[in-house]
C-alpha cells in the first residue's frame, strides 16, 4: 500500500512539474502570479484578429485551429464572423 501510494504521488507530481516548467518559460519571475484566466495565445481574440477590425473570420484562424470546428455554431447572427461575445461563446465549446 505504501509503495502504491508513493507511485501515485509521483504520477500526479510529474504532469504538474512539466506544466509549471512550460508555463514558466521566459516568465519565471512572474509564473507564480500569472492569472489563471489568461488565454493561450492561440485562443486570444486580439492575437487572432490580425487586421484589428474587431471581428474574427475563418481566414484569421490558422489551418487546424481548434476554433474552426465550432465557428459556425458560435456565429449566432450568421454574418460569417465572430465578435468578442461570439468568440467567448466559442471558447466555451472547446
Ligand atoms: Ca479580423
Ligand atoms: Ca457573428
């Protein structure tokens, strides 16, 4: 039982340390204070809206982007582009 518990503790600890390492890359001093709600760059509206028109269209998204599968569902008004509110809805689908 003791060995099993120890093994379990190691298995739990490994992914956490890997994630901490990746997150801290280049931001080691701030990693502990980084807000958990910061979106990944690939899911950040401002990064994806490269032409800064306030909307994300399919062509703004790189090939294979996870948002593409949900784009038409998130586009509630059917104008083929996502505003910030619609993009927030899309993020909840991922
Ligand atoms: Ca745009
Ligand atoms: Ca729309």
